[in-house]
């Protein structure tokens, strides 16, 4: 008898353990998410009630199962005295079941989820809707109730001051019913969201799809089928994906795809679908698809040359260190990275100096429309600075590695505008005539403008090189110094469909060392109302010495020289560069038998 009694006790213990370990299904609208901050602040000591409504259609598949408790999500336990979870058939009806936890019970209120079971379950009746929620008692003013982004009918009922109100303006309540029984969903994946890595698609190129899945079925998922389909076309990509997602878990994934057969110049809606979890039929297919807004298809993108603009003056004691950072960064670049890097220095941001041009002062608008200004400061393709408390493309100096990373990341971003430049340099007149052209793959700029600078390196600072603050008494040379420009905010180009052209003539000051000068041109948007809507679309630059040359300054002796120009095949093509077709030539000067040669480029 004693042996039998022990054996029976063991069976009961095992049976109890199985019962208590049975999966509790979580049913709600928040997708398992809970907020860390609440948008609802309630003054003083008070009781606040929060509930979601599970309609008869929501409960249909759980007929014969039971409510076992409530998963109550709160943003903070601060000032919480007690939480009572409950289920009702009416908002102001009696609690069909309830459990209270407080600061004195073994299970105490905590930040985030509070999974609280009822002492006895409540049977789910066919055709019946239920309100599932909790009452939180706060000791003084607090923001406790958790809402997450989204909207759903019946997902945000709140009672304060003895009045119920549906607060869907705050989002979705973090409340889930805990359900037990034999009819719990087994194969039920939910696609929460999906997006493509770019807002455009380049024909026959790979693109990355990011998507978020939640397993709402009690069985783990090991595989599923991912389908991407372009609406109103035959284009469909279908893959079997092998990932493990346990019950109640949300996971994000990336998948690289090529979408064949899409026509450049057209735009498509894409539907992303997840189905066949573990090869089975999904029990709720209505939440398995997401449609991505219309995406244009283009034939190509362009490599990007970045534009770095620095605000600096001779009165800025920290600017020499920033110049050293830029020098070290450029030294770390590969040949390709150097070729796709252009820089211009604006002498403003911290008073002005002898090198300040009018446009430099006007560019202080970028500091949040004339807000707090400083130097050294930088703009990279005039992109907005993420995380900044103000709207500005301006950022402070960075360590060399961080600066290089920021620049190369931008170089790796494809451009939707191309830009190319040719020109002629008239040395005698100190002028540069430029022809700029390019094309647009997508019209992302509302007001595209062309801006052109002439810049010079190795310019001695004022006061015989000693005028730069912070240089430690050493002779200082300015680089990327702006010498001339076409217009502060650029000039609109001439457009022919998706192609554009622009011409201008710039004059630089006397005394410039032309061998140290470059031409920098870029296309950018202009928005006089928004400093972070003036992004640079692409940039090009050339050494001034690479342009075709006319009006070469000569001494009196040189002026009496005989000039001959030869093409690369050795054919004499005359003595006037302005009559030449674009190309590379050899110019010779013969002065009484003393022959000098130089290479010239005509563009």
C-alpha cells in the first residue's frame, strides 16, 4: 500500500507538471511589443484601466479553449502600487476572472511584460467577444501605460476619471490574453513589415529586401516560402527560406534578390508574401502579405564623387588641427578614393579673414538657418546630420578614421545624377570657360542647380604665413581655398529631357598659382526654406592645368618665338589652340633655335 501510494503521488506530480507547463497562447494586437515610455500621463494617485476588445471573429478559432490570464505590458513600474488583470464581456461589466499583484505579493509589478495567471480559467464561448485588460493603481503622477505604434479597432480602450475612451491616437495597448486549450494555432506566421533597400530599382541588379516575421503558432517554424511579385506583371521570385523561429518570437531578416524583366522608366508595386511554414498551410493567411509602395525602375546609377566643404578662418585656433586631419585622411585614401573626393574651404563660421568671399558668409545659413556658428565645421554633400537636435548639414571635426569612414561610405552611395566638365583656360585674361553636362536618372531634386568653384592649394597665410591662429608660430599654408565661384546657390542648367548642360566663365585674382588650382563643379538641390534639403547629387573636379590653354603669357623674347602645335601622330596642326578639336597636343616654341615644348589638352 505504501509503494502504491508513492507511485500514485508521483503520477499526480507528473500530471500537474504537464498541466502547468502547457503552452499559453498570447492573443493581442501589439505583436509582442512593449514601450519603455508612455504617451499617457495621469496626475496624482489614481486607478487607470486599460483594455483591448477581442471580437467574436477574433475568438472564433479559440472556441472550446479558455482564458488563463493576461500579459500586461507597462512602460515603467515607478509609482505602481498594484496591477489587477481581468477579462470581461462588457467594458464596465463584472470581472469573469481576475488576479492582483502588488509590491507585497511574490510576483511584483515590473517594467515591461507582467504575465499574470488567473486562479481559475474562463471558458471561451462561441460568438462572444471579450474585453481583456488590467487596472493599475498608481501612488502619484506617472506615465505607466504602454502603447506601441500602429492602429487596430478596439486596441486602445482607456478609463480615467470614471470614463472609458478609445485612445487609438496613442497607438496599440501592450495587452495580450493568455489562452489555454486544444485549439491553439500551430502553423501561423505573420509578416509584420517589408521594405527594399532603395527607393528605386536598377534593372537586373541585386537589391536587398528586409522583412520582419512573427511566429504566432505554437509550433516552431524551421522553413517558409518567400515570394516577391511585381503587381500587374509576370515577375515573381519565389524562394524557400530556412530559418528557425520559435513561438511568440519576432525576427528580422535580409534577403538579396534580383527582379528580372522589369522595364526601366516604369514604376511597380511589389507584394511580399510569406507562406507554407514547415510546408504546412498557414492558419491565418490574411496577415502574410505586405505591399510596398510604387518603386520606379531605372537603367543605371552613377559613381559618386563626394564634396567636402569646410568652414575655417585664420582666427580659428582649432582649424590647423582640422587641416591636419583632412591631410591625414586624404593620405589614407586609395587612388580611386582620391579621384572621387573634392574639397572647398569657405572662410567663415568664426568671424572672417582676408580670404573670405561673399558666398562664404551666406553659407552660414546652413548652420540651421543662421543659428550658432563655429569653426572648424564641415558639410559632406550637404547631407542632413542624423541625430542632431537642429536641422543642419553641418558637423564638427572628427578623428581621422571616423572622418575617412564617413567619406568613403558616402562615396559608396550610388548617384542618380552624372556630371562631367570640359573647359578652356585663358592664362592672359585669368579666366576659365567651362562646359558642364550630365543626366538625371530620377528627378529627386525640385530645383537642381550647378555650382562651380575655382580653388587653390598652398596659399601662404596672411602676415607672411604667420597669420593663422593655432599654428604654433609655424608658417601656414591654406589648401582648397576658394578663389572664384559662379553663384552662391548655383545656377539652373538647360535641360533637354533627362540631360542638362551649363556653361560659365570665371575669373580668378592676380597672383594665383595656376599649377596649384582646381575646378570643382557639382549639381545640387536648392531649397531656400530648408538647410537640409540642399543635397549634392554628384560632383566633378579637374586640375586647372588639365584644361585646354589659350592666351599663354609670354615674355617679350617668348613672344617673338615661333609656335607650332602637333597632334600625337606628329602632324603639325597650326599654332592656334582655339581652332583645335578636343584632344592632347604638343606645343613647341622655337626662339632662335632654343626649342621648348609643353603638353596641352583641348576639351
